[in-house]
C-alpha cells in the first residue's frame, strides 16, 4: 500500500508569518505534525511519502504513485485542499481527509 500524505499550502496572510521566514532561514512556520503522527500509526510495511505544499510543489507523479492520498488541513488551507482533492478525483485516486 502506498500512502501519500499531503499538507496543503498555507496561504500568505499576516498570521502565516511568511514575511518573517527569511530572517530565521525557514521555509514554513507550521510543520504537518498531525500527518506525521498518522504516518507513524500506519502499518510499517506500507510505503509513505509526505508533501508539505508550503515547502514543495505537489507533482502529478507523486499523485500517480499513491494508492491513497491522506490530507490534513485547517480551514485557512481550504482553497489548497480543494485543489488537491480535485486533482485526486480527476485521476481517480482515493482520498482520506
């Protein structure tokens, strides 16, 4: 079983602190701890990949690799989450939100 864990992009708002990231040499302020916890609870023999869309792009080949896409998001990430869901539905990948 191949599981792709996706953390949708955190939009640029005052509370995202993206303007401050360059001062602390970081790419994101909110690590996907929930998805990492879920990944740790999945069977060890399952293959897992994590894509944090605030740090890297979600590529088509990542989606095509997966049997399931697990998405964890906050309401502020709804636009990005909906785009991921739409992309998954378009190519017939099962989604867990």
